[in-house]
C-alpha cells in the first residue's frame, strides 16, 4: 500500500544498512505487514517472499510487476535503491510515496532528482500508466553524523527510530488519505453520470450546497468557453469544490475572469 524509497548518490553511504534497520524497526514496533526490496545484494539477511534482493537483475517489466504485487500485499514496502542511478531505478522512483535521500550535502542532487521524477510523472507515458494516482513525493535529506570522521552515512539507533516514526506516521496519514480518495472517487463517478444540461440540479441533489452547485456549473461553463473539454473541466474543478470554502472558490473564479478579460485586450 505504502512504498518508501531510500537512495544516495554516494557509494557506501549506508543506505542499505539504514533501510534494513528501518524495516526491522517497523516489524518490531508495529503490527503492520512490512516488506523489503533491495536493488543490490543482501549478504546478512535471509530472503523470503517479503524480503527480496538483487532487484537489479530483473527486467524493468518484472520489477514493476513485483512492486505492484508487494504494494498490494503489504501495508509498507521499503525500497532500497542502493546508490544505483540506472534507468530502471529512475523508472521506479516516481511511484514511491516518500523518498529519503541520504547525506546532507546532497540537497541539490535531491532537488534535481525530484525534478526528474516530477517530469517523468507528467511526460513519460510508461511512468504515467504505472501510477494510478499522483499523490506527490516528499524528499527528505537525512543528515550525516559529523562526529565520526568516516566517509558515508553513519546510521544509529536514534536515527532508525526517528525515520521509523516518520514512516509510520506517514503511513497512517496515507491510509486515511486513501480512504478519502476512495470516497471522493465514488462521488465523482456519480457527478460524471449527471447529464451536462442539468449539472446544477444533479449536483444539488447529490448533496452539494446550493451556492457551490451553482458556482460549479458556471465555472465548468467558463472553462469550456476557454477551450477546455467538459469532462476535463469537471475533473479539474472537482477537488476545489469538494475541499475549499465557497468564498475562496469565488475569489479564484473572479481572478480567472479578470485574467481572461485582460487577455482579451
């Protein structure tokens, strides 16, 4: 259900050690079903159906199949990319719900990597078809321990605890978000079935406030006048009308009308 990625552009940075320790922390401190995928080899762990390694030896198609399967079967899946910036890794990173980039000196790298991920989400058809819902990525820099003069990331029990707590809290939020998305999708499917000619009436009958229902219909018509497809306008505006106060929606509509008027000149 929830996929967490660990990556570092630096070899021997402790990515695998940290991600494995977080995996064991989650299994020991939660009642969740947790799985682990390593891009490289794991020498000290016993592999099983929930802990697999040497992911790099599989084809990208097989990697995607296994990731889909593990996301469906487990609450949390840890993906250890093990300092490998291959095309296969780049194809899989966009589907992680949270990405940890290890090493505080890699802020710029993390930012660029995030840009590539977001670009692929928008323009790469293979990536887009693999992502059912674009929920956004969160990139966090894990700081190296400066007290030890060792090249690489020095993970500790405290850092494992901190990262484990972050992931668990994120999972709970993600779980609730999934439920909210499911409920929203049910409502939106009903909205799409409303005939275009009676959109306002159909929205109101579904339970949407009178003012919001009326404004939704007007806003969709405005978007159509601007050249947007009807169903695309319905979908674009749906989150706005579901989760935004009426006054803010009205302000946004007025701003759009003002911009349109300026463009006409």
